[in-house]
């Protein structure tokens, strides 16, 4: 879940969000974020242990933001790495 807030701290509900998941074996999976309450969601299955990277591209109110984060799946347990 990705929460996007405006400068006043209010959720941005009309953004365009694209997630790209980069799996441990360098497989790329892309999906459009789905608005759920105040955040944007995308679903995936972690088929392998290892490091996963998520790249996000966000367009809201005429502005563009690209960012990424990573996490590790180790024996079915996730660990975040920002």
C-alpha cells in the first residue's frame, strides 16, 4: 500500500500510479495501482526468497514523481529495506 499525501497532509485520491516489481531473477512485473481508501495498492506473489525492488511512477496534479524501495523475502518472511 502506498499512501500519497498533499502538502496539507490530505490523501491524494486522483493520482495515476504505476508499480514495477523487479524480482530476484530480474523479472519485471508492472501494474497500475488501485485506489483503496486513502492509498494505492498492487498485489503480487513472492515466488522466491531474495531481494525485490519496487519502482513507482506517480502523476498527480500535473506533477511527476518517481521513487523506489526494496525489501527481502527470506523463508516467507518479508523485511523492508528503504
